[in-house]
């Protein structure tokens, strides 16, 4: 292109001067025009658009420090999420006392959050340093696909955890034999296939994966106001956000009701009659509830993290995308990606067995988790003695019915994820104390 312009300039200028423009003023005017055109074409900076240059991505006119601030935040989130979820996965896989069917769901949540961290944060951080998307169209699609796949997987896994707590607490007999490791793995395969089914449509023309916000990250296209894009957005929110959220709310409302009824029953039936079997059943429910409370905290933080992003997408869905600024799109996206750090932090704070497992297998983190070396050493000996106790107890109760044995086995396997390990710590003996005192009064 440049060679042709130069050649044209030197070939046509003499001809124009000699034949068509005899006056000196005409010669000078023509020379200035041709020279200015050639100079602009060769040396002047050109304003290029996405339509002019294939595979180019636009930029947003915002201060540089905005990109750098978001980049630093997403880098911290990525490092924390990667290391934290890896520790959760490592501790739950190394510690036999944590390897239960219910905890397989927790491991899957840690895996999806870990993959979200390593696929999203480095790319987002690098693009923020360059202040625009630098990985091309295919890179944008792959990045957004990974974010969608792992985000949906985490949400559906949390729903499965809530339903698991619902069946174990409200329908203990129906859940006997259902929560095995094999069936938990089958459920997780279904979770990943379900997430994959909702992540693939943008590759086939139903919506699309495009840059968003400050144009340093990518997501599915929720800004375009077309029937196809709006249909995908609405169905996506219904089947991967609203319906799982309704299932979680229903599960925990039912759990609250079951605990409330059990409290009333233990006050009237258990204490008055001293029914020890009923006391054990109630105690098991309380232990399961403590596990459910930890899961509830994880779920609440996850939903809170994704809610701003959901609001932004729904505003665009309603046709008000013009009121959304680049910052209003990018900041909720960063908050949503920060959901990967909640799971390991919550377990490090609220789960003593997890802390002891980390202190045992990663001793350098023991002081940080406030676990003394004595506690970490005693945990392994405790589990071995506990297994021996369970074995002796099972031999003594071999005359019980088959259904009771299975229920007891389920309770013991689930109790490995309990926050406390003994009935004494739960103070359930207070009821017996009151009943014994009332019995002694009657005898006097």
C-alpha cells in the first residue's frame, strides 16, 4: 500500500505539473495536497476499530489505575482461592475421618472453585495490566466458557449439599443406604453434565461469549437486546440460579422446622420418660444440624457474591443496558469471582476437624489455624481409638434389627463431619440430670 502511494506520487506529479496545471500556484497547490495525503497515509496514526481489524477488541476510556486496581484485587482472589481450595481438597483426601459421602460434595465444590481460580484470575490480571483483552476471540470464548462451567457447577453442588442435609435430617430412614460414595459420585457426574449443557450453547449461536465491563474479561452476552440472547439469559437464570436457590431455601426451612419439632418432642417425651434411644436420635439430628449450618454459611456467601452480577444481567435483560457503566459491569464480576475464597476460609474458621487435618499434614499452618501441635498429634490417635470403639460397639449390638444397624452405621459415618465429637460437649445430659433430680424428689 505504501509503495503504491509513493510510486503514484512520483509518477503522476510531473505529468500533472507539465500538462494540466501550467501556473505556478496550481503546481504548488497540487504538490501540497499529494504530499499531505502521502504523509498522512505513511506516518499519521490511524484510528482503528473492531470492524477495521479482524480479531481486535475495543478498549474503554477509564483511568489506568482502575485497571491496575481491579487486576491486583483479582490476583489476590486468585492466589487465595487456588491455595485455599487446594488445601481443602488435600485435607479431605488425606484424612480418612473426612472421607464420607457428604464430604465428597464438599471436595467437588473445592475442585470447581480451584479450577475457577486458575482459569480466571491469571487471564483477568494479565488483561488488566494491558488495559484491554489480549487473548483474541477464541481466548475470550474459552475464558468465558470456563467461568460459566465452574460457576454453574459450584451453584448446583451447593444445591445438592442442601438437599443432602435436608434428607439426612428430616428423612433419616429414607436416606439410609442412599448416601453412599458410589451414589455421591454418580450425582456429581450429573452435576458436571448439567453444568456443561448450560455452558455450551453460546458456541453454537445461542447467545455468545463476548468481552464485558472494562473489556478485560469475557462472559456470556447479556447486553444485546435480541430474542435469542434474552431467551438464553432468562433460562440460564431460572435453571442455574433461581431454581437451585428455591431448592436451598426450601431445604433449610424444612430443616429448621424439623429441629424445632425435635426440640419440642425432647422436652415433652424424652425428659419426662427418660427415653435414651430418643435422646440419641435427637442428638444425631443436632450433630447433623451443625454440619448443615456450616454448609448454610458457605451457601449464603456464594449467593451474596453472585447477586450483584445477577442484578446487572437482569437489568440488561429488562432493556436498560444503557444505564450500565463499564464499572457497573466489572465490579460485580470481580465480586462473583471472589466467591472461590469463601469455602476454604469458612472451613478454616468453623470446622475443627478440618483445622486439625491441615495442622497434621501441613504443620507450618498449625499456628495460623490456632491448632496446637499436641492437638494435631492427638487427632490421629483419637481416630484410631474411635474406630476400635465403634467396632466393639457394633459387635455388642449385633442382635439389633438390620434397619437399626444401618441407621447407626449411617450416623457414625456422617458424624465424621460433625463439629463436635462427643455427646457430652453438646450437653444433652442436662435433660437426664433433670429427670434424675425429679425422680429423686418423688422418692423422698
